[in-house]
C-alpha cells in the first residue's frame, strides 16, 4: 500500500548562491530547464545562481530562481521514482511551485509568472519604506493584539507569516515596525528582528498587485490538477483554475498560515517531501508536525537518498 505523501515547496528566504549547481552539473534535464527558463525571462540563471551577485536577493529574481530549482528537484524525482501526491503545499512563493507540480501550469510559464509577481510586489512598495520583522518567542494572539492596537493608532503593521509556534513575521511600514520593537519585547518576545527586505509581503500594502497577477494567471493556469493544493490564505484545499487565481491573489494581501496548514493536514498524511534549496520547511515541520517525517531533495545526493528511502 502506497504512502499518503504531501509534496511541499519553500518560498523566499531559501535562496543561496550555488543552489541548483549539483543538478546543473549532473543532469541534462536540469540544464535544459535552466536554459528554457532563462530564455523566457531573459536571465542567465547560471550567473544568477552560481556567481556572486546582489540580484538573487531582489524579489523579481529571487522568486523565479527558487521556483526553478524546486521544479528541477521535483521533475528529477518524478523521473527517477514516479510518485503520486495526495496533496501539494507551498510556503508563500512555494504555493506557485505547488501549482506547477500539480500540473496546473507549465514550469516555464510559472517562472515568467513569479518573475512578474516579484516585479508587481516591488512596484507596490517602491514609493513607501516597507519592511518585515520576525517576532520570536511570543504567542500569536499577543502579536495579533499588538498589531490591531497599532492599526487603531494609525500605524501600518500586520501579521504576515505564521511559520511555527513562537515564530511570526509581521509586515508593514518600516518606521512603524521599528516603533513597535520595544512593545514586542516588553510583551515577552525573545527577539524582534527587522529583516533585510524592501517589500512588505502578505499585507494590504500589496493590494495594487492583485489584479495584474490575476490577469496573468488567467492566461497561464490550466484546469488540470493531479491533486489538491492547500491554500496559504485559508488552509483549505482547492483544485480548480478559478480557485487558484482567487486564492493566490488573496495570498498577496493576507498572511501565510503555514503553521496552521501543516497542522490541518498532519492527520491525513504519512510523509512530506520538500523540493528545493535548503531544508527550511523540514525545520519548521519538526514543531508543526512532529509525528510526520519530512524528507528533503535539494541536490543529487539528497535525491538519491530519498529515492532509496522510498524504495
């Protein structure tokens, strides 16, 4: 009897120089995917990923790079050991990788789509001093309460990423975030760390990006899903083009409920496999779903190990 497997995909923050090099050097399919993706959006992914640069941390380049490496990992896995998933899940940007893995969008179209998404997000924040802050060691309810109070005082600060218990990222105007650092610490936070970001993801400041993202998705997304995708915004599954467009537009302005999503599916699956650079989600899942194992595929060695484990 086959295992009930959820296939999961990381988002921004998982990028590093050198990611994907093992795939590129050892797989003709990976080299072909690098080339086709690069041709579509006019980026030399070998330079972006293998040479020191500052572009990789700019969201319009970060997003297609992460998605490309995730999809290479996924396609090489399926080529080596074809395996069905009962559901797909991604963290923020990773939900687009999940959409791609489900068969609802071609990977080259997906690379173009998230490149556009990154540009739209940057444009929405270019005239404001936007940012994000990680709050560690504080209950979600306390952070939420402090954000509501700040909103009532005219500040622009919102919960953005529910990653795991005791780790919540907030987004908004940078000076408003900085003004709240002492309040978070006074409430018991171990750390309130301003992140090195110039955008404010998953909050109302990105409202202007919703319509153009939806228009691009209308052209690229198909109504063919091999398994449901768990929505970051609602923590519930969807499996139609119409739902995908609506959920991923909403995801721009509503928080990523990754912790709640993993908790919601943990009783229905037996294994998770993370596809992409690093092991960010595997680390989060140790707290979010300690009874469900998470395997990771980030290079050729880990691909071999996972395939051997499943054999």
